[in-house]
C-alpha cells in the first residue's frame, strides 16, 4: 500500500502533468482551456463528479486505475478522484485552483492546452464539448 505522500504524488501527476494542442476558433480555444481549468479546480475541491465529467471515457478509466495504484478502492471515476484528492494538502489544492491555461492549440477534434509553467493537457472534442483525453504517466 502506498503512503499518503504516494497518493499525493499520483494526484499531482494526474492533474498537473496533463497536456493540450491547435488551430481552431477562439471559442473552441476558450472552451478547451476552460475545461482544463475547471477540471483542476474540481480536483482541488474534491468534486469528483465535475472532474470526471471533464474527462473522456478513456481518461476516466485511467483515473480509476491511478487510484487503485495509489492504494484506494474506487470503482468509479468520481470515487477515484475523491480518493486521490483526499491526499492533497492545502498548498497543492491552492496550486490547482490557481492554475491557468496560457495557450491552446486546436487540430480538428483534438487540442493541447498549455498551463502556465509549461505543462500541457491533451483534449478531444466529443459531443461538442472538450474533454481531457489522457492522464499523464504517474511514475
């Protein structure tokens, strides 16, 4: 079983190490960037339902696997995000809430959103909404 610090590392890697890309309309760019910022804020607030609603089905599955890897028993994305978020300290929560997207590149139905500080989050457009498409490695 991993320690609390291991769980924190997994969550930080999941939410901060994400990447995004593109050429698209400014409203698409804004929507993709907003999806990333809303996701990070939701994780910081232990709002698993909102966070998972901003993930693609594949990324939701990855979140459950990451929670299991961190020693949590979570059968759904919502429970996985809540379990991983529980290990965050106040400083990490603050960083997530304050994270901002500095640039978004769109390429058709995929995007990359770059966070201030350089990390990027990949997105895919599904049903007219931008979803985070892949969680980063949590090594």
